[in-house]
C-alpha cells in the first residue's frame, strides 16, 4: 500500500513527488514516456526561475534526478484506470498491474491535437511531425510549414531556422497568439514567412508529403503550397481517457480541481496541464504539484485521526 501514487512524471508530478517524499510519505510515480513529459521535447526554456536558458531535456533530467536522490519509487507504465474503493484507490495499468494507494495525484498532461484533414494519418511520420526537436534535423536546408500561432508554434519555427530551414507559419486566425516578445523575434527572422487566416484542408503527396492545400478562412479560396514537411502545434488534448468514468472531467476532458488541487472525489487530486486552468507553463505545473502534495499530507493525516 502506497501513501500516494502520482500518475505522470512531468514537472508537476516530479515536484509533487519531491514534496511527498520529503514528508515521509511512501510515494510512487508512474510514467508511460520519458520523465519530463511535454517539457522534455522543448528545445529551449528561458522563463523558469533560477536556471536561465536551459533545454527541456536538461531541466527534465535535473528534476528527475532530484526525485531519485530522495528515493522516490519510479515505475514505467500506462495507466488504464483508477478504481475508488473509498478506503483506498487502485491504479490499474495496461500491462495488468494493480497498485494500491491511499491517495492519487493525476498529472497525466496533454498530447498534441491533430489536424482533421485528409492525409493527416497517412503522412504521420512521413512528413507530418509534432516535435521540431525530435525531427527537425531531417529537414535541414528544406522548406516546412508550421501550423499554429501560439508560443509553441513560433518557438519551434525559430528553432527550425537554426538548421537553415525555411518556415511558413500558417495560422487559422488573422493574428498570432504568442507573447509579444516571441512574435517580434519570429517576425525579425528572415527565414520565417506568415500565412494568417488560412487553414489546411488536405495533405498531399505520394510516398511522402509533398504539399498542403490551404484555404483562406474568409474568401474560402484555396491554393496548393509545396512543402517538405509540416509541424503541427495547434493545441493540446488532455490525457484523461482513463478517468472519464470517474466523472471528474469537463466536456473537453480537462479535470476540474480546486485551489487545493482536489477533485470532487476525496483522495484524488489533479495537477498541471490536464486540469482546467488558464495558464499552462512549467512554473504553474510545479506550483500545482507542491500544493497537491501538501493537500495529500493533510488528507492522510485526517485519515489516520
């Protein structure tokens, strides 16, 4: 029986683990990917206090090593469900393991939203990518399209130009949603062009992606844009399918958690990008993790009493 099981080893989950372990709670993290979550694939981080400019991999490694130095138990696994037994919880994984715990912290994060257009599935990993850090080197000295207008899209576009990749940023809105500093940096880059107010209506090619068909959202005029690849950054989908039957998510699948990171089920907490919130950043996820850990400690103390 664990005191707390943390689902997801992103910045929020790892922070929660540090706090619960230091509170002498028997803690386990379960993660289905690399520790760090979405952070590990981020090329450059400049807004996490105290570390200056750092890669996502480096910050992920530092956080994970911190958990291991404290003795946090770590398991690789894909959680398929949580069963609330009232007296305790059961965390089930797809490989058939069942872990018992007094409390659960859900920090399962999000996954990239796909473009619902013909060719999207066909050209996945054959021209369509969701990670410039992972796949950018394949497009060195070539031309690509980056879909999206937020910070992730522009940061990845800027990163790609470092490999002499010419980038066309395509955004369905007439404006960019990234912060002003990032927008100015992208617009000052000679290797970045913009097509605002356009959406992709099809991905085209033979064995690999060769072009995209773009439609102007106002005039509905279409044209074909030749490209060697497309990087998609149009938002995220919460990784919450495994808890849909618990009734703690909204219609979009995000978990509702209050200021103490409590869900509507006693002993089950949620943190980070998977919860309903306005700002999804590393620093807000770590804050969520610290708060959830404190709430779990108080919850377990009340159970004992």
